[in-house]
C-alpha cells in the first residue's frame, strides 16, 4: 500500500512540474499597443505618427461638376472655340477632381514646424478645333481648346476619340510648403491675396478685381504676429508662372493676332528678380481688413534674334489692394459681405487673377447688310514696346465682392460681381493703332482704342444636406466692353471656322451655369 501511495504522489508531482514547465513556455499576452493616438494640439483630425511626436492630418475633397456655355476652365465663353459661338463650341464641359492634402506639425523650442502638401487629380473634357482642311476636318484638344487666335494652346494634343484618350487628365501640385519660426518656404497662397482668394462668395473662376493664386505661388515669406489679430508679412515670390501677362513687342504684331487680342510677339526675358510683396492684416470678431502691395519687374528679351540687337531696359511695375470682410451682419447669423479693390501699373496679374484669360475674342450674329457677324476683342499686357523703344506700362484697376446670406443651416446663397478697366497710355496706343497690321484690318468707320472694361455678375445657391457634402448651382454673366468701333476686314481663322469677311465691332456678353457636387473629408 505504501508503495502504491508513493507512486501516485510521485506521478502527481511530475504532472504538476510538467504543467508548470509548459505554462512557462507559453507566450505572455502583451499589453495592447496604441498604434493611433489622437493629437489634440492642432484641432480635430490630427493623429500622432506612431513612434514620433509629429502630428499628421489627411484631408481633401472629391468634386464632380458640369459647366454650360463656359470656356472649359469655368470662366465664361470669352475666347477660342468657346468664344466663337458656333458648331465647334462645346455646349457643356465636365470635370471630375480628387484633391488630397497632408498636414504635419511638430512642436519645437522655436515654435511649431509645419509642412503642408496639396495635390489634385483632375479630368476635364476638351474640345474640337478646325484643322483648316477644305473637307472640314477637326482635331480634338485635350488641353481645353484653342486660344483666342484660333491656334492650339500650349500642351494641346490631338487624339483619336476612339483610343481612350479623349480626356484632359492631369496631376496638379497646388501647395507644398514648410512653415517654421514665422517663415513660409515653398508653394503657398500669395501674401498679396485676400483670404478668400478668387472667391468672395462664388464658385465661378472668372472674377477680375484682385490678386488670386488658388493653386499657390513659390515664395519665401516672413510673417510677424503682433497679437490681437494683427499680422504683417514681407514676401519674395516667383512671378513666372502666375504673375506675368504679356510683354508685347509691337514689331511682331499681325492681323490674326490683333483679332485674338494679341498686340505683338510676347517677349519675356529670364527670371531675374522676384516680386516683392508686403501685407498687413487685422482679423477681429467683426471680420477683417487687409492692405497689400507688390512690386513687379518687367524684364524683356531682345529686340531681334540675337543679343547684339539690343533690348529695352527693365521697368518695375506695382500693385496695391485693399480688402474688407464684415461678418454676422444684421440680415442673419453667419451672413457676410466681402469686398476688395486694386490698382496696378505694369503688374496686371494682380488685378486679373491667375485663372482669368488675358486675351478675348467673342463673336455674335448680325442682321446688318454686308456684315457677316459681330466681334469684341481685347488683350491684356504688363507692357508694350517696339524695336528701339522703351516699355510702356499698362494700367488697370477694379474691384470684386460678394454678399452671402444663410437661409438655414443647410442652405445659403450669394450675390457676387466684379468690374475692371484696362488702360494703355497714349504712346502704347500709338504703337498698336499705328501698326501696319491694324491698318490692314481697318474697315468703314473704324476707330482704334485697345482699352477695355470687363465686368461679371452672378448668383450661387448651395445646399448641404449632410455635413461636408454640398451641391451648388452658380450662374454668371460677363460683359466685354471694348473701345473699338466701326467695322473690320476680318482675315478669317481656320481653328474656329470663322470666314474672312466684314465684322462689326460690338460689345459682347456671355452667360454660363456651373453645377457642382463636392464631398470634403
């Protein structure tokens, strides 16, 4: 019995020892790792990048839209095949866009280090233009269309509609900048711009009356914060992409160019000096006030084909702008009025923001005997000169603004508008109007004056049924008030299928509709 008892107890001990050993071999359950941790330092949507003290936020939007009677860039139909107003003109354009942005921030002993990147993937329908063939052939352009003179725009490509390439797909880098210790370095909104850039209350892209770089401009900026909502900035920014219009050498003027709003060959030299921009802003509960100033260098190429031909000296232009926004006005909670005004001399893009055309050619019908149709054309420049002469700077001024009213938490509407004037000095007018090309097209009763006014008026209504999803309808009217009068002997344009004939010079109008659905995230 004692022997059996000893065997049982020994077996039990062995079993306990074995189970203990096996338990020791099992992995211990690890404490859950917090891979994603909310970062509350910089507002909603930020998270810590695992293993770092850097916070990141991902955002963007997806947009689907269709415009009717526009020029494909969501201005009115003011040039190219859109302005031709014939069978080559698109009745509508469609666009789909995905925007993605990445915002990172890290707290340091010098303040917050921030990087910001924003890019878009966009598909926009293009248009057809005439090839000039006797058979009436056309070619598709995936780069929106033809310019005012009826020739293909830069980057335009003709494609076979059946090969899947009938599209204007593109990738755009809007913003890419670093902010540190008050400095902004990279591609960001210009310090000259009002906070609403081109959009005081609209979706429509075609308002004059102030600067606007909604896709950013390369810059090196220092911003000082004085507290109480008062800030000031000084900036050096690259003018090449967004702040140059035309430096017209009238020696290269042609009849076809004039009709398209081009008064010579465009003769830029290299980029030798940045635009210098200063800004002061006051942000308060009632709204904001901003004053901006810019200096812009106009640097041409040579008079002729070689450097021995000489060149005109550089001329600095300038622009000044005032902007005012008043919030929560008595008409309703959240209602806003935003207005701005600008004056430029030799720096026209600070009035004609980066999305508006710089050449115009708008056609209409005519019932006058002996007249084929009506036409309004105009062109914008920073300066005008002729071989052996100096630059003559172009003057512009204008304003834009909007009133936004909230009908309910989910509905709002805005009325918006703009007006601008472009004025050439007497010397520039003499060079343009005295050219042989202008004499060639002058018809009965013709008077030459390249000055023009341009104005727009629109209304938009938005519906936001759920947070971050908005549907909108935007109707805009644009009037081109040219200063030419009489008739011209139009030389014809194969690209827009306009025949050589007599045209009456007459102000023109265009009305467009933009429908948009947008989901922000």
